[in-house]
C-alpha cells in the first residue's frame, strides 16, 4: 500500500472518529453552561492554546490557524491536525466544593495549498459550545414543605467549517480570507420540582432543541517583513550581479585559449579584474546573508469579523406531573398527567456580531510574540425571541513561542517549540448583578518527530471563572490539550516516477 493510500485511510478514519465523538460527547461539567447556547469553546488548536489563545495576527505555513482564515494563504504543504482535551474542574460555593473531570474531542482539520504560499483551502470539525450540568437547589415553600429544584442539561453545538485564504496581489504582504461554518447540534434541558413528601406530585419540563444553519466570518492579515524593506539587500540582487560576471569569465577563458601570445597579458589583466569583482560581490553577499539571519524579523497585523447569524431551530418540549415508583431509589417514574406537549416548534436562535484584532512580531524562526483582542455583543442574543442573562463580552490574550534552534538536525531538543501565554476575559455571563470574569495562564510544547514538519502539540492551561459572592460559583480548572500536526506533499503530483 502506498504512503498516499495510507494517509487517505488515516484521514477517513480520523474524520469518522471525530464526527462520532462530536455527536456523542458531553464535554463540560460547568453549571454556567445552562446559559445561552452553553460553554463557548476556544476555536483554535493546541499551539494557540499554549500561547494563551493568540492567533488572529499569527501567520503560519506548517500549521493551521482556525481563528483567521487569511492565514491559509501561507500554506505550502498539506497539513492535517487532530486534538483532544482533558479537563479537571473544581467548583466552589461559599460553603461547598465539588470536583469534576471530562475528556473530549477537540478538533480535526485539513489544509491544502492550492498555490503554495499564495492560496490555501481547508476544512475541519470542532465543538462550538458544550452543555453539561446538574444542579440541585433545595427550598422551603410557603407551606413549609421542602421542594428541590433540579436543573440538568446536555448537548451542545458543533462547527463544521470550510476556510480559504489568498494573497490577491503578487509580491504583496496582504492576505484575505473567508470561513463558512455550519453550526449544528441539540441542546437538552431537564427541569424538575420534586417534593420530599411522597404524597405530592412532582413537576417536570423536558426540552430538546435541534439547531443548524450557516454562519461565516472574514479575516485579513498584513505583514511588514524586514527582508522586503531593502530590496538592494536581497540575495537575489547579488545573484543577478554575480552570474553575468561568472559567464563573462568563462567566455573570456575560451577566447584567451585561442588568442595569440601577444594578447595574453591583456586577457590576464581583464581576467584578474573579473575574479576580484566576483570575490568582492560574494563577500558582500555573505555579509548580507549573515545580517539577514540575525535581523530577519516581521510584524503581522490581523483582524476578523463575524456578522450576526440566525440559526434555524426546532423545539420539542413536554411538561408532566409525576411520582417516583419508589421514592427512596427514584429510578422509575410514574406519569400522572401530561400538562403540555409541543413537537417541532420552529424558531430562531440569534448569535451576535464578533470582532477580533491581533498582532504578532517574529524574529526568524526562533521566537514569536503576539496579542489578541476579541469582543462580542451578547446583549443582542435571542433564543426563540427571548433574551438571557448575557452581556457584551471581551477577551485579551498575550503569548509567545521560542525555539532554541530549528536548524539543528542531530539535537532534537533544540528544535522543540516552547510556548507560554495569559488571557483575561469579561465573559458574557451577567448573573445577580455581577458580570463574571475569567483569567488563565498556559504553557505549551511543539515537539518535532520524524522531521520538522510533523509535531506533537501539547498545551496545559490553568484558570478560574466566577465568584462565590452573591451565592454564585467559582470554577477553577486545569485543561490539557494533546494534538498532532502532520505536514506533507500528499496531493502534489510528482514530476518523476
């Protein structure tokens, strides 16, 4: 079996696994996932997570950038990425603490250069939001009876996307891109009021909403490259001067061999002049090359825009009164009456406008540092025409990457990419007069295997969200992401067989 066939089978198997995982997972245990469309997931890979989420202004050529489609214009090899998450969470209230853990699929994507370093195309699948909570709230009603209000939820939205990025003008540092996504999934909610007194009937409202529709976002990147600022310092310019002189020297030697002895002195003088000039230009070229290696830097600016979108939704809900067959075990329900039943009610879920800005500075391939700012106006969010406890949100990310020496062939430790980052966010959760904040720090590694274009990606993030004030909850989390990046010439036709 050829390597191309093996790669194709690997991709199909990975795609099947990712689709199955995305449809069946319950990847969060946060009580805050009951609001809006659930816990929003970072739309990026392990490399970006290791840098605090910095990605909008980061151009990549051997790895994919899911946040800014304009970066696909930098691809020059077919690139495949796959990742998974493990989350450890501690949930704290004013007087209690609980621990949860989940493991879930993170992302799958494939990028193909349609024209190397000019036009790229990619597609992929990743979670967009996750719902997974179970909350019990015991209360005493006006009759002095204890009733427990139970809130449970599961599901979420998945994002299947197709992205493309292109440099519209040759030899210009401007890239533009577009991303078309199909968001789909099911949001499930189960709300109950249960009494300790077995005589009373309990109440249950079960609601399932299927959503799906297209959204899109646009991106742009502009790079200021130090090697483009001085065309006279280009190695190509020196090569253009050296080659004609070398050709002239070869031609002069041919003529001198056929010339008479009286003309040899003149030819020798001319030959020495050409050799000295070539030697001088080569020395200057070497100086420029060494200066470029030390001063090869670039500054990239990026921006993204996501317009408001309306997802098509169909909702089924059932309201019943019931008792437990055995009040001590509570594993079998006896329904007394169906209070309400609606199947397939159509509606819309409106998602807000989003803006993102980013910048990064890079020195050769040794280090990179950048920052992002993103904002969304969740005040405009509507779920079947109703608003929720949401407010406008924003997020700031800062991070970087350092590679000791990516040109060393024998010492693999020097080619490891070391990453670190930080993020601070004003989340969209507006509860009991408090808009919740989130902050986290992250570290990451990019470990090359087999060759420099294949990496094991690892990221670890520690952070917290929320507060214990006003009877709210504070979440502390530790998130691990393991990913793989494989770049190769899978779809390029060989010139020789």
